[in-house]
């Protein structure tokens, strides 16, 4: 069996991945807060952990991997959007959840095994909070319930920071009901105009961090245990699953708080054995920001924005995978154009070919801490060697060259023979007059329209290429 190595944030080392139960590999990844379109930074962890999901399925078998990614559908950002728009909260979350699934599907992301919504787990959250209070790890104050950070001695181990450092570097909410500035909210009161549920502490709603602890424990421990789907080996590590992932912006405080809650509620467990975090995304070398005009959503790219042509989902995925998940990624128009050109060549090469076995070098690259950049280098080697079957089968392990993502690469149904004849005639005249200005003008216009121009002694050939726009040919 292929040996997978992963960089474990908690130990700060690359480790051999040894699942608790090879027949039931379990992974949890923090999902979106559904109040608006996902921007391209939100999409990076989706592509990263979708690729890991594919690798785990390949190594352990599709039926032996459980992947959970949640939807946060109760949150102050959602409440604010509802107040701003005058729309019902349920309407907003239903719409934006579907937007998210559509947009991530366009990037070739498989749907996780489970996609729980926070509002379906309020009862489980209340039960966990009650348990934390009973064990002395949380306390009620003025309608709130707060986790007592100083009750968990390991707090800060994941991010490698001391509590004093975290207080200095974080925006800590100052509240008179807190015993410690770092204590965080498990439950908070709701006014009549906000979503709320009855609880032992009054009508209210959960804090953000508690939902992932409750949902992961239910779907990756409690339900499998009740349904008899946990092996004896798994039972020896109670309330523990294999992999927890997300962006490194979640490491503190979200993941730190998840660990504290879960390990205090279930001290016999470890919560998650391996922690993976992807680095952040920039645009053209700068942090993505609305003020800089370089902030855009996945849907903006897919549909085209600000006069820019649409970027196919497969191209977006390729660009993301071209950088190792542990390194900052820079989205540039140049990278997108290069990715599109590569994928067009590859799709022409594999057209009509049945996918072959996954190439060992590609698999080994992915198994080495998800080295997608190295895997793509190996795909280039397969393409250069003309191994169409190997290329197709291996690329699919990365979610590339799949049937579902291929529509964008179909050649446009357009006849360019007339323009080819015209350019050939202009070229012939230029050969006589030695004035090639008109040739250059027409060639530049064709290239601007996304037409690949091939001129040789045999004649002129025009092919629709990346970013082909038939409307730009009307003046020719």
C-alpha cells in the first residue's frame, strides 16, 4: 500500500499517515459561513482537501473514507445580511449554500460524504456545553456561557503560542462577565429579532467554535459507533478521528478552541490526530482586498468580470494545484492563461483515450505531503512522452481531465477559413511589396480575439485558442 506522509501542524513535522482504522479513514474540514458568494481564497482549502480526499479514496478505497465539511448557517454575519437586505435568514442561507455547492462543483470538487448544517446540531451543542460546565471547563454568566481557557493546560499548543502572546496579538473581546480575557463564547443570548433556541441559559444561539466540535464528534464517532461501523482499533481511540483541515487563518482561535472544547469534553480522546492547514492566497502579488480592486469571487472568474473573459473551473483548479498547499499562492492572469493552454494541449492528446493506471511518480508526489506541484511536473512528463492513457488516468487523481470539467475545452463551432484565405492573400501581397504592416495588423487583431495564427510555406491556418471571442472578429 502507498505510504502517505502529511505535515502535521500540531507536531510541526512531516509524519507517516497511519489511520486509526484503514477501513474507515475519517476527515473533517471547516466549511463556509453561508451569507454571500465564496471568494477565490475560500476555494483554496476546498481544492486542497478535495485532492486529499481523492488520494485517500485511491489508497484506501472509495467506500473506506468519510469526509465531513460543515456549513455555518447561524452567525452574526448572516444576521447582518438579513437585516441589511430585508430577506429571511433561511432564504439567504439556502441560496448561498447552493451557490457554494455550484461554484465548488465547477472547480471539480467532489461532494463530501456529509455536509452538516450547524442549525441541525443545536441540541448536540447544548449537550456538550452542559457537559463542559459540569466538568468545570465552562461557566454561565449574564445569559452567556464561556469556556474557561485556563482550565485546559494544553491551550495554545496547536498554534505554538502562549496565552499571553495570544492576548497581545488578538482582538480579544473585553466583557465584564469574562473571568479571563481569553475565555471564549460557547453560548450567547438572542434578542427577539435574532435566531434563537431555548437552552438552560435562556433563549440564545451557539458561538462559532462549538459547532465543529459537536458535528465532528457526532458524525465521526457517535453515529458510526451506534451503527456498529467502528472497528475495535477505532474504539481504542474514543472521540478521535484522523485528519482535521482548514486554512491557516483558522488555526487560531477557531481550531485552538475546537481542541480545547473537544478534549475537555472527552479527555479520553485526542479529537484529531493530524492537523493540516493550507496557506493563504494573493492576487497579482498583493493581498486580496476590495480597496485594491483585486477582490473577486469564484463566480466572477467563472462568468468573467470587469471586461475579463471567463476562466474555466478546471483552469482555476490547475492554478491552485500548481502551488504546494503549505505555501502562499499567487493568483495571476498569466498563470491562468498558461494553465488554459496546457489543459487544451492535454485534452487534445487524451481525446477518445481510455484512462490508464495512475502513474507511480504522480502518486508518489501526491503521497508526499500532497505535493501537487510535483505531481503536475510528472503529468507534463507523461504528456511530453505521448502517454495519453497514463496522463488521463493520473490527472484524474488530481481532479483534472475529468469528463465533467471538459466542456470548456471543446473547439468553438466557427469557420475561420475565410479569414485564413484573406490573411494568406494579404501576406502574398506583402511578399511582393515588402510592406508587412497590414499582415501585422490583421495578425494582432486575430491574436486579440483569441485566434492562434499558424503561417508556413504551406499556407495560413487559424485555430480558436485560449480566450477565443468571436465578437472581436466582426471588424475583420
